[in-house]
C-alpha cells in the first residue's frame, strides 16, 4: 500500500481527531459525531472479534438504514474484514444461499427466520465489550462485497477489487463529487452498491451523511430543507413519487441549498429527468451508468443531457463498446449488447463468487444490457437482453413502455413483461401500481399516441404493492414466472 493511502479505520481515527464534534451520520433523531462513530465502532469491533470475526472474513450485514448500519460497517473494516450488505427483507432461502456463499461467521441483522449462522444485533455486540479504545490498524483486502440476484434471482457476491483504503490527505472532492463540506441526504437503502459507496466516501471525507430509515416522498423533501442538504441521492422510482406529490406540496419545500443531485440504478424516463433538471436548477442533476462490477462508467450532467436527451453520458472510466450477436462491433446508432473493459494497466475491479462473467474476447465483459452510441460517443440504453420481449419478430424493450406508462399521473410504479402467446410468441403485459381511479382503457388511451401498436400492452394488471424496490430495481423474470405458474394452475 502506498504511503498516500490509509485504512478506513485509520481515516476514521483521523477524522475523529480533526473534526470530532462535527456530525458524521444522522438518521431521524439519532446522530453520531465523528468522535462518537470512532469510539462506538471500536467497541462493536471488539464484540465482533469475540464472536470469531477476523481479518479476511466476509460479514453479512442486513440492517435497514440507520446509525447502527454505519457503525457496524466501520467495525467490520477495523478488524480487516469485509462488509457484505444484504436487504433486511430477504426471504429465508435467499438469505441462506448468500451467507453460504459468503461463509459469514456471523450475520448482523434482526431476521425473524432461523438460518445456520449466528444472527446478532449491534446492541448484542455492544454488550460483549465496553472498550472503546483504538484497535491495531488493519487493512481489509476487499472493501465491500455486495450481492446481486440479476434478472434470474440466483444470488452471487461481487467482491470489490479495491482494498479498504482511502487517501491519507483528504481531497477537495471524492467519488460522486462528494466534498468534505457536504451534507448528504440518502433515502436509498445502504445495502445497495451505490448508496453503500456513498457512505464509504462521505465518512472518509468527513462529510455529514443523513439517512432516512425508509423512503417517503414528502418527508425526503422536508429532510433536504431541514438539513440544508447540499448533496442528494435518488433513484428514478423516488423521483417519480416525489414528482407525483401535489404541486403545492412540492412548492412548500426549499431545495435551494442542493448543489448536486445524483440519480442512477435504473432507467429514468426523459420527461421526469427534464422536470428535475429544471426544478433543481441552478444545482446540477448528475447521472451515472455502471454495474456493481465497475469495469467502466459513463457520466452525464443535466446540462449535457438537455442536448443529448435520453443519454446516460460518455465513458468516463474504462472502456465500453456495443457488439452484435456475431461478436462484431456495431457502428453508432445500432442497438446491440454493451460490453465493458477496465482501462489497460489497471487492476481487476471485482471478482464473482457464485457466478461467472460473460466474456466476449480480450477482456470485454457484458452485464446483459443493450444500447447504442451516437456519433459523439454518448451512450443510450435500451434494456437488458434477458428482459427484451420478442413480439411477432420485433424486439420490444420494457423500459420504453414503462417510461410511457409512468407519464400518466395515476401510475406510481409499473413493470412490463412478456407472457407466452400462441400467435405473436409473446404478448406484452403491464403490471401497474396506481393511485386514484384509473382503468386499463384509460392507460390504453394514454399510450395510443405514444407507442407504436406492437409495443402497446395487450393486458393490464393492477396491484396494491409497488413493483419496484426502494432502489428502483425490478425482477421481471420473477414476475413473469409467477404469472405463468399461476396461469397453469388447475382451476
């Protein structure tokens, strides 16, 4: 390790010494200063050590957004171990599969179901030690190990290629354009990769990370105003729910302190993005496209987007190209599969546990997304190959239909899937969470002038629960399989 880099634990100790009385993390009415976060994570680290956690271990972390989540992550790092974040809502079978892949010695969570690993809470670990003094310095070989189920639902671990280190000298700005002076509002779940990465950056820089325990559209606006937030993270589902608030409700809140708003994790409908660009002005609305694997990244500012409507930006890190099914690179304007490759001479950015990468040749890897480049090198996403629907020989991309549906003011969230059809091969089926009185006929009329006929859903299903999670993710394959299974059940 270079002398310019230090461990996460050493950086937290440095921040505790330099800005000990300044807020590090807040969630609701709970808050810890940098000195308190440092001491508390020392104590929890000793509790973890008493439960057998050692350097090199992956420690499964299944807590909701909370001060405890941030404490636990830093405690894990201080032992030279790796946080392995998961959703606290996981069903038993998926949870068991993940902890077996991780071989976690202990799971930090409050799950009701039993698994074959000890499950403990942060309070349980605090009860094992009252020693808050510094521990010997330890550098985790792997900084994080998030999970991904992808479109198949089969879990895998994605081990980061970077160790748990950060610059000794605090930079003026870090990843996601975070700055030491920022107050960052994070309503998205920390168990997802980007929010977890924001947490890592914010606490290393000495910024103030403000979490919400759950997402509520109006409460998020109230938090931004109350905290005078300068930096905000949202996903398109959250943006939609915020924009669907009555205009007079949105107008009550002062967002003038927001200098940077990032969104990512799912496609953002063009109408929604444009609305936010004009609303947040003069702040900048930023978008990033990448996988958790981080071989390559595109970035686009809101200002750029207005002249490249629908793009996710130009490649800023690594390399990306679009290839056809024959493995030949496609020219600008043609949709194909997006392949990524890390920059020459740079170390590996990840390693899978429980899966294998899809490799074309010469290090080019695919995450299954489809898209096209324009003549200026701006990337436009189509959808995931596994989600594409073949209708009478034509390729249909669910994200395009979902974006059109979400323009209807009554649609809160939706997912589009293909169901078997004897005539067309597949028929388009829309699953909709709506508010107010809206019918399938209303939605058909709404889509009539927005989509060509073969892209219009042939059937609609209205549900009471959102079809996307708090991070805007949807598992279309699981939705499709459940509906096919239900259709084949005997009456």
